[in-house]
C-alpha cells in the first residue's frame, strides 16, 4: 500500500467512525423522545447539519494522519514525540483532554515507532466509555440531559475520533507487519494537479454549503 492509499484509508476511517456515531445518536434520541412533541425530522436535520460541519474537516485530518503514519511506518521519517512545552500548553488550554491525547501518542509510539504490533486495549477502553455515556443518557433521560446534551455529544465526537485514530494506527501496523507497505518515494506531502483541483472543488462546495446553512438562519 502506498502513501496515497494510506491517506485515503485515514479519510475513510475518520469519516466512517463519525457517520456511525451520528447515526447511532439519531436513533438514540428518537428512542428517548418517543411520545414527545419532537419531530424526528427535526432531529435528523440537526444531526445532519452537525455531521456536515464535522465530517469533512475530520476526513481531511484523517488523510493527513494516514499519510504521516505511513511515512513513520515505512521508515521515511523518524518518530518525533511531542515536546514537553506542548503538553504544558495543552494542560493550560485543554485541561483533562490532554490525558487521552497523551495515551494516543503512547499508542502510536508503541504500535508504529517501536513496531510492537497492533494493540486493541486503548480503542476498547474508549468504546466502553462511549457505551457508558450512551447508557447514562438512556438511564437519566432526555429531559434531565437536555441542557448538557450538546457538551455530551462534543465529548463523544472526541472519543469517536480517538477510536478512529486507534483503528487507523493498528491498520497501518498490520500492513507493515505483512510487508504490504510500499517503500517511501519522497519525504514531502505532494499533490498531483488532479488532487489539488479536487480538493479545491470540495473545499469550495463545503464552504458554499456553510454559507447556505448559516445564511438561512
């Protein structure tokens, strides 16, 4: 598998994870609000807008992540851990969110940089947290969680991205262990003319959609 396929795999992994999460939340909310005066169409529309806002940037980030993981796994570049000042800045800005990011870096270092093979403990741990949050919403009820619902879903989006990243890291590690990664051709992220044109068109369409969504409000 070449760098292009790894980038595409990253975009697909992040996109699929978020779409599955959004679809699950829609079904969950419809179930929680059954019998109330809330139209299912309004719920689907709200989450559709949320998915439109989040999924394209996440797909781009996934493509970049897949490309960088390929370079490390293929030996094109060496592993470079985050500097200490980045973690200090993260504690100041993100507070408790720094801890899962620290676990994520250790997972990448162990699986990709040290080549110890794929590990599923961390994504399973994130999945358990995800299930626990969903069950808490069902147990407590929609009414009691309505004010905190947006923040809860933001946390679950973050957890979903962490799961997607773990799956992508393990996938590339499996490809490397099976000898299916192509030798690195270059050390830089290069675009073909067709790729650049496609990205510009996609970005322009996404921004146009944002203008139509927020302009109609």
